[in-house]
C-alpha cells in the first residue's frame, strides 16, 4: 500500500519553536524552529518512505472562522518576530525537500489537510498519514487508513492515532469529536462550549444521545442536566461549527502533483549550509549551534523564496548588481519606509523571459539549468551563484534579442507592482455578504429545480454523478458522448452547451455552475482576503503566463467577470476610499487594433482610422446587409467572430458560442476571411514560423516556444491557436505594462488594479479633471501603431457603477 504524508507545517514549526532552545545561523538569524522542523522531516521521511507528500501552511489573513467569531484565537499572544521569520523561511526548507506546499487565504492548514484527505480517502491503495503538532486533526482519522501522527515529546518522538486509539482516548467514535468540541469547547482556540460541561460529562451525554442534535431534541426537561444544557443549544452548535475542519475547499489537485521523488542530499546542502545545520549535513542528530561561515546577507519575506545577496561593501547603499525575485523584497523595504535602488538584474524574471512557459523558476533550479548540473562545480556562496547566474542570463538575453523587453518593460514594472500590492484596493465586506446570501439562495433554488427535472437528488458538484444523470438516467447525447483520457464521460461547459436544447436540466446545470463559480471563485476568496483596513491585497504574478500577461493570486483579481449576470453586483463591492474616486482607463478593442496593425488589412485599417464600429462592419460583411440595417443580434454574432478569430476559433466553437448552425458558422468564417484576406495570410505566416523555428516572436522580440525542450509543445490544433494568438496577446501585455510604468508615475494617481485591458486608479475627488487627461494622453501614446489607440475613461465611487468622463 502506498503512503500519502500530509504535514501541518504551521503546527510543526510552532511545536519546534517552543520545544528547542534558541539557535542562530552564521548571520545571526534565528533558526531553532527550522532546525527542529528539519530533524522531524528527516526522521519521518526516512522511516515512512512516503510515495506522496504535501505540506499545508496557515495564512496571515483572517480566516473564515475569524470572520464569524472575532474572538477566535484572540487570546493568543502575537507571534514573536523570531518565529515569524522562520515561518517564512520554512517554505524554502520544504522546497529543498521537494515537498509540495499549499496555503489558502481564509483557511487554516487543518482545512487544507482535511480537503486533501477527502480527495484521496476513497483510494483503497493509499494510506494517509497526517503529521501534526496538535490533536485537532483527529476528526479526520478513518480506520487504520487515515491516521494522525503527533509529537509526544520534543520534535522526534511520535505517537500514532488510528481509529482505535482515538476511541480509547476519548471513549467516543471519530464522528462524535466535533460534537464533543461543541460541548467542551477548545480553550487553545478560545472556543467556548457549554459552561460547566467538561470532558466526562460530554462523553456521557454523547454516549447517551449520540449527537448534539439528539441531545437538544430528545433531552427531557426532567433530565438531571437539562437546565445546564438546553439553554445553550446555539452556543454548542456554533462551537461545533468553529471546531469542525472544512473538507471541501476549492483545491484542484491530482495524485501525481504530490509525488515525492525522495530526499536529494545535494538540494538540501545549499540551504543547510546557509542555515549552519552542519550536524544534519553529516547525518548527526545532536543539537549543535551552527558555526559561523560566509559574509553575505539574505533578506527573506512572506510568500516568496526571495533573496538579495549583498556583499559587505554593497551594504552601504550601492545599487545591488543582481537579485532573485526582487518584488517581495522591495515590498518589505517599502513597508518599512526604506528602499534600495532597483537592482540591475532580476535573475528570476530573466529566466522566465527566456522561456515563459517554464514553471520551475526556483533559485536552485536556475543554478542547475544555467550553471551546469554538477552541483560540486556550483559556487558555494549564494552571492556568487547570483552573480554567475546574472552573467549567463545577460548573455542569453542578448543572444535571444530580449534585452529591450527586459530593461524597458519587465524591470521597470517591478516597483509598480510592489506599490500596487502594498496599496491594495478597497472591498466592502457587507456588500459581498449580501451578494453571497443572494447567490446561496439562488443555488438552493436551482438545485431544487434540477432535482425536480431529474426526479431524484444527486451531487450536482460531482462531474461523475452529473455524467450518470445526463447520459445514464436521461440518455442524452447518445452516440455523441465525449470522454476524458481516463474514459469518464465529459460534462464540461462545451459539452453542456451542445446538449442545452436536449433537456431543460442542462440550462439549469449551466446556470448552477456559473453561480457556484462566482461564489467559490470570487466572493468567498474576496471575503477571506479583506484585511482590517478594508482592503484586499493580491499578489501580481509577473512570471505567471506564457504570453507576458499579468496574472494574480490570493485572491485572483485578473478574472473578475465583466459581462455575467453577477459581474456588476460583484464589482460594486470594490469601493474607493473616503474622499477618493476610481478612475478606469480601458483600451477600446485593443487586440483588434493590434490585429489591424500586424496584418495591415486595408479594411481594418480604414475602419479604425475612421472611428467606425468594427463589429457593425463585420456583421455587414458576413450577413451581407448594409451597415445601417445591422441589428443588435447580428452585431453580437459579429463580435463573437471578431474576437474568436484572434484566438484561432474554428467553426465548431463559433457555432457553440454564437448559436449558429455548424454549416452556417463555417460559411460565416469563410466570408470573414474573404473580406479580410490579409488576416488569413498573416495567420498562416505565423503558423509557418512557429513550425520552422519552434517559437513565435512579437514586434518587441518577446517570444514563446512551441517545442518540447523549450516550452508548451501543444497538440496540433492547440498549437495553431496558441501560435496565432501569441503575437497579439503578448503585444497587448507589453502595451499594458508600458502604460502601467508611465501612467503609474503621474503624481496623485494611485494605480490599484490592472485587469485585462483596463487600468484602475484611485485618485482624490478634486483632482479627477486634472489627472484623467494626463493618464489618457499617456496611455494613448505609449506605443506607436498603424491605427490609433483609444482609451475609454470612466469614474465612480464603486467599480460597478462607473460613469463616462467626458
């Protein structure tokens, strides 16, 4: 039987911090908790030899429990700085062990572990071992296939709890543990149970009645404990809710994502050397204060494996020559009211620019990739490795003609993003909670309607059960069922759209999924991310996409919907601070204008120069009617086609998205290319270049690879779509980045968001008329095209209620 090891990283580090004497690294940084964590990991990995491993971290933001109960863990003293710095550094330690880590705003490590247990518990070939420092996870135990190992003494002596051991400890079955906490509370988390009810009384009551619900429903007024228990029903149920681990977080994970390759000594050597863990390098187990070595300083900050190497001579304020992941370091410095000049070279950004689809940008991986795989030949000091990397990458940027993109776009963007992340954007929690209640009600109503249409209830969130209902019970799509690689019948959006007219339940399922996505993908993460000052601070990922577009996480603000039913109410929750307003600058049809510029199609060029509506022009061609007779439905179809062409959309996809018959969709596409012939010529040229050279470049030199040894290597159809889209998407990304750099420096304009082709600023009310023209002028002339760049300007207190600024 294979083993999945799930580690509560926060609990282990806290336990080690309090169990071991303080230790310091050669540079004077506290490392005692890290030393204890490393010893624990060494022991467990050696003894358990797991096949799969994952570690979960708490996040610093308020959890959903804190949202509903302000006193949750309020009695705990603030974590000392010596512990916080080690919590940050612990992520590097797990990476060195090749262990996948998870963290999620609003959730605790226990909830992440509970979700992973729920995901894999039915796999009969897998045994799950939960490694933690406390007993909260015991409610996850199941037989002897899901067990908990916790520290008994120090950091290496363990005790294992299977279902039998849990019953022996509490005298109760596993499923009764949350009810038990509901009665006795949990002092460690400041959760208050029923006053006067201790462990013995709780055990007795649950043995007698079984559950909390039964206690309050079946306990007679004459029961000896009735007066003590019955008045505190709500308190007990609330305490149970707080103490119950959430097993249903929206975490997408596959078994292979957690595969553990085994400890590789060379990957630990660099970090152990930095921390001074010589005894662990030698395999010894005695605690030993690390000996001094080296003369460099590493600045580590939350949520980043970030390091800036400064020699003693450089500490006086000279511009550092190179950095790894400069943005989080700069954020930390800005937050402290200090800063350093931007480094000349961020090796992480440079490595990503050379191959933007490469996901592994860890410092150690860059050393191996660019300095050679023989680790014995690598520089021992991180400062030396950093400089060596910068030298190699500088040469490669020159070789690949990427210096302009790196020096004029990517490096100047770093301080802009750092300031945006520190500033955040205002989000009104009450508005989100009201929207959440509306959505939950609609989801309940939709679920009821779905069950009535089907004639039975089932798990709407389970693709397998939806598949059984649609293709088994209702027998839809017979002969046309599409399957996944594992043979399961697909029920994705594209499949449901094809079946939409086959049965009323399909439309209901589509609507249910859309609403559920808004709730779990946007509203819940936003609520969890709102900080005490009412602002949400996302992390912008500069190196997160293959085209150069920005992405963001924790929470993801890049995909906030624009046109769905819930888009406007959701955006209304984004609110400017008192005395300020939002200014929105949205590029009009940016990628279509870029298409005109790149293809030099005469009709497109003329239309944009004359200020014509491009969608009306396209509708006139494909429907073969005069422009003044184009109806709104015709224009919508044309708009779908115009933007679909950019993404290499074929007739089948166009048919689904427009509602046209397949043969009609095919005819419209042919008519489109007949009227805009230069577009097809350009697309075929781009495809040929991708096949010949293995990459596609945009006009600035930014490139994306399409061969296996460099990048994505997509399937043939996907290859053509990605190749055609790349010059457009990447040039749009370049223009947005240049606009952010230049407009972000305008006095009084605070850039808070960059989403799609829109920049959102927060400005004082009385400066709008002064600032707006300056930003607009900058954005419309930031890049020279064959057609004009135009920007639509709106303003308002709420992002969802913006008015045009004339």
